[in-house]
C-alpha cells in the first residue's frame, strides 16, 4: 500500500505536486488559526490589549534574539566538532553562514531548513548520508541525556528545599519519563563498554558507530555544550515570560519547558503558533491570565522566525558561494 502511494505521488503532474505542497502548508496554518481562535474566544479583549501594550519589549527583544544567535553559533560549532572528529576538518565559516542562510527554509518549515543543511553537509564535506545521520543521532541522544541531567538536578533541588511543584502531568509521570531516559543512557554506555571490553574488533554500522568511536572527553564536550544551550534556553524563556508579566517559578520552568517545546514542535501547526499557546496554558496555567499567555505565546514563535529571517538575510551573501560550490561540485553516486 505504501509503495502504491509513493508511486502515485511520484507520477503526479507538476500541477498536482504543487497542489499537494500547498495543501500540506495550508493545513498547519489552518490548525494554528483554529487553536488561536479557540483561545481568543475565551480571552477578554481589553485584557489582551493591556497585556500586549504593557509588555516590556526592551527586555523581551534582547532576551529572545541574543539566545537565538548564541544557539546558531553553538549549533554550528557542534556540527563542526563532529565532522572534525569523525570525518574530516571543516572551517567554522563554512558551517555558520550556510546554517544561518538556510534558516530561510525554516519560514516554510523547520525540517526544510534541517534537510537543506543535511544535503549541504553531504556535498560540502563528501560524507555519506548514513554516517552524517549517525552524527545527528549521536548529538540528539546527548542533547536528550544532558537536558535530562538538568531536569534531575531541578527536581532534586525542589525536594531538598521543599519548593511547591505544579504540573497537570503529575510528578509521578515526569519521574517515570526521566527514569526511562536515564535507563537508555546506562544501556547505551553499557553496550559501548561491553564492545570495547569483549568485542573490540566488531563492525558497527555508520548510523551508530560514533557511539563506539567517541572518547569520554568527546562525550563530555558535546554534553557540556548542549547543557549550556539548555540553561540559556531556560533563562531566555524566563525573561521573555517576565516581560509579559508571566512569573513562573524557575524550577517548574526548568522541568516543564522541554515538554512545552516538544508540544510546540509537533508538526501540526504553522511555526508553532497555537501549539505553543496550548502547551504554555496547559502546563503553566496558575501563573497568568489567558490574555497574558495568548500574547506571550504568539510573540515567542513570531520573534523566533523573525530573528532567523534576519540572520539568514545577513548570512546569505556570505553563504551563497559555499552553497553553490557544494551543490555544483561532482560527487560520488553513493553520496547522491
């Protein structure tokens, strides 16, 4: 059945493909509009206008833009590190400018931007798709484990200092999720130790070979940079929330912000609009009025995409030659 569907899409006319693409773009936009409309109906419009007009933009704008710029730099640096360690060296300039320029594709969908960067790296560095995917998996895994470490510290501090903790998910469910993530880390490290100790010559597919090739220092370096980004993300969202009058206890924000961002990233809404509102109003309901949440959660994704567009326009002249050279150069049939 899946093959028949693929064949049908592959044989579609250009006009039909355009219709399918537009449909896939319009559906998330419609879902975002419906969610925002649902919450807007429950908001007092006077309160909403007051929340927008009273927002501290002198705090909000730098609190949003500066961390996004830092994320761009660190994200590019981590990709460079992984290529330097496990493939071949690449200059930071050839990473950061194309990464920023391809943010233009994020205006369509963030995965278009990520996919464009994936293809660029394949052509620019000559790396095969499976090995590059392995680097993405390695970094993603350590991102999850690093953030989980931060969540664990936040919950321990909550218990130690007797802070109140509110979550509609329930503390037990959150602890279960954290425990599962810790278990996955120990299983991974156990497998790595077992193969190093008893099967040092075993073959590993490029998709997961980096876990066995990486040294402890490299593990810690990736984890440290990722944890730093997570801390900056918490500070960023905390200051942005304060600028709209939303005061969430920092320990609750640390624990529940990854859940909120996971909900906002689900690809059913356009640019996270609507999904962000649902996530924040559900997880942090006691700490602000619906009007304050609505104004904040519209401002967050809008300014994110605005910032990325500015970064992209600034980087595009410097990245154009690198991108053109990468895609115009000859490559092996396997890389293609």
